[in-house]
């Protein structure tokens, strides 16, 4: 029986570099669109009197013969106390016998796999020469968004916009050093979008973070921050004119407010966002059709991402001797 591992955030980051995370997401979305993954709807628990909520995300993969469960707590008020917005654990189990294999830091895994999903979508949908990025948000997710798009496109410069100007300035300084490209804080969303061919939205905003009129022709947009039916980071005008690709149809129909709001208003039909990223990967559905087309990857984040990423992390960690062996 293999050891029962505990893997810290540092272990997860060491075992899952972005290029390998993108490969894991390629497999995750392919298997998801092949319906080879068992994935019940995400369960949300909102305790009365609490400012946050608890999410439970189970998954089964026949291909990897693994089960996973992510337990994720998101408490927006944590920032005032110097605590992370998102705290999480992922439990990975053997599917043949139900044997627990590992517990992983779920916040680090979530940030990497969310960035990797956007990176994969950018690789598939953005113009090959895309060289400028706009990032909305300056938190942990926003960092892996830029890391991921830099891994798949020749990004030469980036702009970041956040309502918290000092946070945006810190992001710009840190990511300039980390990525080795000029990253500047924008004064407003329009400035951030001025030359952007790849746009990443990774905020907790409930309303659109930019004006569609400022979006450059041929831009690719990743929307990964909002995942509730009543929240939308992406302007409805962008949704209406974009070629939309989702991570998972059923999940988008439950949670993607960016798409559900115009659907409820009768501005689009459900067919407007029927294409999954895995179907584009498999060649069953088209991706970008021309250089001037706006493409939009809308992701609410799904448990299959956690399972395939965690499986890769645990396998790599064993080879590298990472983690702490826990008694059974």
C-alpha cells in the first residue's frame, strides 16, 4: 500500500509547474467532454450569520482510477484579518478500494489549475501572435493567469487593473520581476485593454469589469472569477458577439452568471454556449474562425480539474520525495 501523503502549498507548486498543469487540464477537459468523468454538481453551504461559504466538489475518473473531494472555504472578510480569501484541501483516493492516497493544499492547487485552464484555452483560441495581456484582478488567481498565458503565447507586456490601486501596483512590480516582462498598473479598464490581445478576468466582482467597446478586435477573453448565477465579470455585449467556449455545459447552465443573465433576458439561446473546451480539443467543435473574432472561455471551475491536477501532483511528489508520510 502506498504511503498516505500530506502535500503543502510549496510541495504542490514544486510538483506542478505550469506547463505540466496545462497538460493535466488538457486530459481533464478531454475526459470530461468524453463523459468519462463522474462529477456531481458543486454543493454550497452558506452558514447563517457567516460572511463566507463552504464548497464541496467530488469527482471520479475511470481513466485514472481515482476519486477526489475538494473542500473549499471562501470568506471575503478574511483579508481584513490578514487571512487568505480561499482556503482549501483536496483529498485523493484510490477508486478501486477507496483507500486515501493524499491530502493536498487545495488553495495552491486551485490557483494553478485555474490558471492552467485559462492557459489551455488561450493556447487553443487566442491568435498565435498575441503579445499583450490585460489582467483584471491582482490576487493569487490573477498571478497564475498571467503565468499561464505567458506559457502559451509570446506575451511581451501586460497591464493589470484592480479597484485596489495599491494591490495592482504590488502585482505589477512582483509579476514584472517574476515574468521578466514589463507589467504596468492601468489607471482604468480602458487603458488596460488598449493593446490587449489576451484578457484574463479573475476577480470577485459581481458586475462587468470592463466595457465591451474597449475590447480590441480579435481579442481572446478568459473569464474565471465569477461562478454564481447572479454574478458576471464579462459585459453582456461581449458575450453576445463572442464565440463562447465553456469548461462544462451542465456546470455553466447552473453557475455561469455571465451567460445565464443574457440567457434569462432572452438575448441569447443556450446553444450560444454549448461548446466545451474538450470538444474543441477533440476537433468535434470549432474554435477561433478568423483573426478578428472575439473568443471567450467561460470557466466556473469544475472538480475534474482538481482530480487530474491532484493525481499528477501526487505521482510527481512520490518521484521527488516530497510531502510528509502520515500514519494510516
